[in-house]
C-alpha cells in the first residue's frame, strides 16, 4: 500500500468518527440554520410568508352547478313568399350570409308565359345557413319552410334548477362556463322563467355568451352559480381551536403576544368559516398553528 492510500484511509476514519457527512447536504432542520423548533407563530409554509393575518370583511358563497348545450341566440326559419317552383337556390348549408342576401328565387306557378320576375327570398338576419329544406325546380306553397339561418352574434344556453335554488340566484350576474375540453367562456344569466315546469317543479334559466370566444354550437357547458352569498369575517377553518366544547382563535394583541379568545362560528364555506362573534375587522390573528401556542407567548414574523 503506497503512502497516498494510507493518508486517505486515515482521513476517512477521522470523518466517520466525528459523524460528519461524506458529502455536503441539507441540515436536519430542513435547511434552517441550527434546525430545532420554529418559534410560536412562525411560518410553516412558504419562506417569508407572514404568520399573522388581519381580519377583513369579505363575501363568500356556496355554488350549484348546472349544464346544457350551446344554442344559437337566434334561429330564423325563412318561408316561401309565393306559390310556384323553386328556380335558383343561391346559398349552401354552412355558408355565411348577411341580412338582405338572396337565398333563392321562386317562379310563380301561374306565370306560364314568364311575364313576371322570379320572387326572391332574402335573409332576414346576418348568420349562417343551417338547413335548406327545398330542392331546385320543386313545387312549393306560400308559407312553406325553405331555409333556416342561425345567428352568429352569440350563443344561448338553457338549464334547469330546483325551486329551492331558483330564487337564490341573481339574474343578470356574470358567469363563467366550462367546456368539456377545459376551456372557459364568459357570459351572463339573462333570465329565469316566471313559472316552473309544473310536472317537474324545475325553473328554466337562460344564459347568453358572446360569439368572440372558442366555443361551438351544440357544445356541452357546465356553469357554477353562487348562492347563499354572505358578507362577514372569515378565517381558515384550520386556525380555529376546539376546547371543552367551545371554539377559540389565537389573537395577536398590540404587544404581538398571543391571546386565546372564544369565538362563535357561523356557516362553513369551503376551507373558510364565518365568525359571528369574537373577532372585529382590523384585528390580527395567527393564521397558521403549530400546536405549541401558549397564552402570552410572543409572535415572531412580519404582519401580512
């Protein structure tokens, strides 16, 4: 064994005896100098995040989800203006048209000498041809459905809700719809039916969406509607402590010390709970708990 190998073995032996790691790595304290306990109220989440929150009034709500398929906002069935024979069909299905554009012409049935000009059928709205219900040279009667045009200014969606929820939904509110591929389209609640379907007890809601977003007629869309809107002081449920059948919140006083204060809880909204009593707007409280909080203990960290 040469001299270099002997020296290496001696160095490794000294490191093993001292407990030093063979490679540089994280400390037992999770990267905090010295490891050990965090001080009371210290952040347990993102470094630098405040352990103290200020009570602020906000609005929360529960939601229900409804769904339906997108329809065109308008669908106009254009009818034959005069009895006769279809002479020329000027459009095709899927074609975009403007109001006033000629869709087809009809030769009068009694015009055997061709003394009259063909009678035109013109588009009443801007849109897209959805259906053509007649054929060239076919005999048609006045008032017979000939061409269907769907408006392209936007979409409409109809959905049903129970009588329990119908009058807790604000008509006119702006909403977001979720498409099956994860897209989001924005619109508003246009109306609620004045009467329910008496066989089911359901009310009909009508939503409108503008046509400047990625969506297609017939696409299924889900809509979350807020109900039970409530304004007040909300805190995360996890910071409320239950003791002996009562609920407490760790308040941070002006001296930045902890006080366990009894609070009265209201309804729960997701991860938040409404406080009916025990906390005032502007007061500060501990927004993360370690389980080692003590009355009068100082709190470290910046205020949020």
